[in-house]
C-alpha cells in the first residue's frame, strides 16, 4: 500500500526507539564465510551449516563488481540478479526503436543473448588471512607513513595473488576496521550476456512510493549468463531451485555482498556523518532528482536515458534519510555513546591496554575535525556523485592512468593497482552509448555545485571556471570532445602520459586542469586524515578483541556474507503485517496509472495465472545495500527467493539491527517460475532453473 511522507517520519521514529532496545539480539549479523556462527544457528534453528554446505554457498554465489549481488543458478552459467542491478546493461543495449527497459527482453536462443558492455561477475574462490603480513608491514608507522605502508603492502599481496592471471581478481579487505585483513581471490568473468528481463513497470512496480515499503508486488529480477572462451560457462557449482514453496516461519539464508555498514564507527565519526556528510548528500541528491526528473520530461528518449540514474538517486535519497533519522534519534545515539563509554572505561582501567589503545578515540576525533575543514573541497573534486558526466570520468581515468601506471604498483592510487586494471579497462573501453544532451546537464550540475559549495571566490573555482559559467564549460568540452571514440581512448591509454599531455581534446585538457587541484586535495585527505583514522580504527578493533573477544561479525565490506533468519511478518501501527503477498494482490494493488500500472503482458495473461502464487515475502535476514540480487536459500541450499529491497525499518541498518521490525524483502521463487512460464513463455530460462531439481 502507498505510504506518505508523514508515515515515513513516524515509522523512522518508532523504528529507532525499538532499535536502541535490541541492537544485538536474535538474527543480527552479516557473517563472513570463515567466521559463520555455526553453533549459534544450530542451537536456535536445529540446522548445522557444515563445511560442505558453506563451500556450496561460496561457489554458487556471485558478485556484480559494479555494486550488486547475484547467484549461479544453472549448470551452464545462468546468473540471477535484480532488474535494477542489470538496469544499466538493459538501457545500454536499448535503442530508440528497441526499448528493452520499457518492453522487456528475452533471448529465445543462445545466439540472441547479448553481451553487456560493462558488467563484470566475480566468483569467490578462496579466502586467506593476511593479517600478520599487513601488521608487519605497518608496524611502527603512523600518519602518512602508515597509509603508504598499508597501500603498498595491499598492492603487493594482490599482485602476488594474481600472478599474471587475467581471469583472477584479488582484493585485500580490511575487516573490523583494521583488526584483521583477509585476501579474497575471485574468478573474474567479463563476458556477461543478457538473457531475460521483464518490463520496468513490473520490475519496479510501485516505483519510489513503494520503495522500502511492505507489502510489495514487484518482479525485480533479471537473468544473465556468464560465458568463458566464447561459450556458456560449464558450471559445477550452482543453487538448485526448490520445488517446495517457502512459507511463513521457514529458516532462510541470504548469501550476498552487503556494501558497507557503519556499526563499528566511533562517536566522533558518527557525529560527522550526522551533522555534515549526510546533510550535504541529502541536499545534493534532492537537487539532482529534480534535474533528472525534468530531463525525463523532455521526451521518451530522454526519459529512457536518465531512468537508471533517477532510480539510483531516489533510492539513495530515501536511504540517506533513514540513516540520518537513526543518528538523530536520541535514544539510539545514546546507546551508541554508552557502548563507547563502557569500552573506554574498561581500556583505561588496565594500564597496559590504556597505553596501547587509550588515546585512539582522541586521535580519530582530531582527524575528523580536520576532515570537516577539507570536506567541501574533497566532496566536490573527488566524489563520483559530483561527476556524473561519463565523458569527464573517462577523461579523468585517462589522465590519471597516464600519471599512475608508470609508478611502482604499490605507489599508485589504489584504483590503479594491477589488480584493478581489468575492471578499469572494461569500463574505459566500453561500447555503451553516450548522450551529449544528458552529459551537458550532468557536468553543468557538478560544476554548479562545486561553485556553490566552495563559493565563487575560492581559488579552485576561479582556476577551473575562469570567466565562464558551468553550462558554457560543459557545452564547450562535451560538444568538442572526441572521447566517444573507443579507439581514441585506447590510443590515449596505451600512449600513456606523453599521449595525454599532447592531446588537444577539450575534455582531456579540462580533466588535466581539474586534476591540478584534485590531486593535492586527495593527497591531504589520504595522508593526514584517512591514514590517521585507519591506524587508530585498527587500534580500537584490537582493543575490542582484547575486551570482548572476536566472536562477532565485522562491518560490511562488499565481500561475501551470509545472514540467517526466517520468513516472518511484523506489527506496525497496531496492524499485523503478513510476510507474504500473492500475484492476485498485484492486480488488486494496481491502479492503471504509473507507477502502479501493470504491463500489458500481465493483463493479457491474468486468466491463466494462479493468483494465489506467493509473489513477494519479507524475512528477518540482516541485509544492506549491495545485497540487491542476493539469493534467498533454504536449509538444502536451494533457491526460494531473490532479495531486492528492505522495508522502511531497514533504513537504519547501516548503524544497527532490530529483528522486531527490520525486514529484508524478496521475490518468491514460485512467482518467478509462474510468470516466466505463463506470462513470458521463457522456456529456456525455466528449463535451466529446473533441470536436475529433485
């Protein structure tokens, strides 16, 4: 049902009061595969996650490198994820005459499966502990020296791991904010092809009004296929489809890649989020939503071009409101303060621990104070959100690649380490179309916000804008650039710094101009702020291990995690919210007007559908952004659902978890089979999903 803004504020207030009373209860946790609480789950649910079961989970899970999750669901490389996770691919493959976003896509044959220009899929092959090696490399270092040693050792470990294998991706991951370091080794797949996507109208049914709400009625699903050596992947590890429909009370597991949580941050860091960062983000996102909405009213093609970014912005805006609400709730924030005070008291009561860790919070607080001073410049010059122009990002990548790649691997900016180069090249040499009209609006917005936030008299603004307006610059560099040409990008990349500096392309010249100021701002942040925070966060993590032990989950890091829970409703405003909806409910929920208009394909097929088929469900699984596209599996490791959202009460999940109301929201596996079969007649997909199912 549609909710209004008043309800949103009331719901957030109720949530955070409840959240403070139950932060560490029940099914909380996004657990690493090598730290899964097997005994705890067995005690509560009578299910033991054996090493074989966990290996099955690891090898059947998939990560979309752009920021989502997925799963292998067939023996020939079929991957299930969300429509909104593959939306950019669907849009990039569309044309003014073939709008796959609006009308959907289905490859009736293998030859009809079309390669996505920019999607990379990763499969986790191995996790190894490199904490000792990292600690030895950074031992005795502080400040910039610590940051440099950290970056250098990470890059070296990753390079050793890759060992010239272009299909391997290796990431050193900081867990517990530096308390532990793990090396994650992945099999990298860059030949990913679109197999099936429904119409946007049903994938995002309810639109922004229903986003983060429940009950839901959305088929937010897409199927891709991984290819290897030009053929569908021969795949031994995948999640089979459950023949038994998941029901209220069933034990469920979500295996995916939650992006980032902040449950272990210090109070000074949380205060900065609350008082500066989130407010800045909300203002920027609100303005950007208006610009994108206006752009979409110019015509059908403009709407198609801008939809991907508009959905992302609307989703981020609502999520950021929830995070701010959590940090503004006095009861919730007071609980956080109490936890930190108690830990510091325990540390200070022991002379040895006080000497080792006692001033770590003070050092972080000083660094946060320094961050507050440089945040305007850093957020404008380095934040990706301010540079929505793909042409500018391409030029900046070329400029920085020319500067960084001649350096030793460990001395480069982290994104240009050898381990990241395949991903950089995939995006840089993408054949995805670029639209000048849209590019001009996005670059104009970014430059306007830079002038607004730094002020017109700031030396950086004067140097970048000169006497021209943001729009004048945007129109000049975008209309004049030749960077639409993929071959030109390749020549500049391969020619390195010399070729970049010799280029007269206006966008390259503009990126060089911006980089003159951006580099010093970034260097100051990384050397004098971020390095201090990382060093002292590591000390706090060790202090927590010393006091409480390490039997807890780390903050999310866009690495593979497993959460456990059950399909379960909740009580809200005196009403019991049931955990499952039906296909029939979608027809009842529809109004015929956007965003509650069902596609024509659904209206035509209504009489053939079993309207009692479960459609969406909610569960107590602990998830966060990045879990989009995660499979929901049962005890047998079989697919019973597909995560695509959380409810309104999950918005504070960045900082804490409340099982009483926090819910993950998923598409039911039964709805996927019913609609694939009777609405879309996607027989190839259904055969892939059900082949071998007992």
